[in-house]
C-alpha cells in the first residue's frame, strides 16, 4: 500500500457508501489511489467452564465481504475511471484493521456509522476508535451532501494538533478551490474572576487579531485560498457544529489544550463526530 493512498473503511452500509463517494471525489482531485478495507470480525463462542471463549473466522461472512468488495470496486471503476482503486478483505476487528492500515496511508475515510446492532447511535464505535488511534488524518463522513460552494472550516486553539489541523485545512481548501474559515473559540472568565476593566469586545478583538496573524502566515504558502477569521466567545464545539451547517468539511485536532492530556480524543472532536452536519477531519498526525 502506498503511503499516499486513501484507505476507506467499507462494509457495504449506507455510511460506507457515503465514505466511498467522498473518497472518490478526493482521489479525482488529488490523484491518490484508494484501497477499500473490509474487515470480517471473528465469531466468538463460549468455551467450557474455565476456558477462554473459542473464536474462528466466519467463512460465509468472508465470502459475502469479498463479493461486496468486488462489486464496490467495479462500480467505482465505472463511475471514476481516472481513479486507481483496489480492495482487501481482512479477518479481525474493524477498528484494529483500519488503525494498522493507517500506518501506511495518507488518509482514512469512514462513514459515521456502519452495520451495527446499535442502529440508533449517532456515530459508531469504530469511527470513534479509529479517529483516536490512527496514524494519519481520519475523515468521518457525516450529514447530507455538503454544499459544493461551502468553505473548509478549521478550529484553532493554539495547540500543536490545532496547528496540524490548520495545515491540513489549507491543503484541502487549495485542492478543492474552496475558501477557508478559521475559527477560534475562547471562554471568557466568569464575572467574579474578571480583572478590573475587563471588556469582552476588546478581548474578542485581541483574539481575532492573533488569529489573523495565524492565517497570514499560512496565506504566504497558499495565496490562492480566501480566508476569513472569527474569534468567538463561547464553547468551541458549539461554534464548530454551527459552522458545519454551511461547510463542506470541518477540520479539528484530535485533542486540544483542554481536558486530560492522557485522552487521545478530546471533547470537541467527539462532539463534532456526533453532531456535525458535514464530513469531519480529525487530525493526530500528518503524513509527509
């Protein structure tokens, strides 16, 4: 597998088909080849008392997976003859398979929810786990068809992962000929802790000025990208979910400055995976 390939988690579900459509569009723009990854999870059965459960591959499930994979690859080649696409069927946990393949990929693309017993969940456990552990950016395709003219939205809080998210967002905007909306949400101190003379409007203006400097540094490299900056006094997740209504993609670091440093996926990225109305890119690493 090329380190510049797109890995698509595929299980023939509606979410997987949406992920494949997104990846095909991205491949047409970027020239990256696509690998569809179908994971056949091993079946477990309780063993005798005191012994570990027995597991073995379900051959009928594997055959069905190979059939679905072959059909998906054929459809993709017909609809996008310019795209190089192949498929693999692997036995194992879906999240573990995708995380392993992410080591050699430029991007992993998944549906928000695949085939599952828990059909009412807004985002599947596989999507959440892969977003937290992948070795390359992960795009989770959510929402209805995003507006073709919408901007790429990126959240920024000054953290290292946020800087990687900004880099990814500028690259995506340039590739797609899209505008970029850079959002920084900050939390004002509660009234009892505000210093004398604290002015919310002046502080917001100062935050906006710093954000404009961040945008200016990247516009030197991507002068063709039209950028708007917005400092918002309030929760970051709320601001980004709202911005997703008109966006074609929202980009966020997997974890920002807040919360517990041991967590691999922060509250903002989790909120976006559950509530965004467009595809979400979660950034932990960038491939060279």
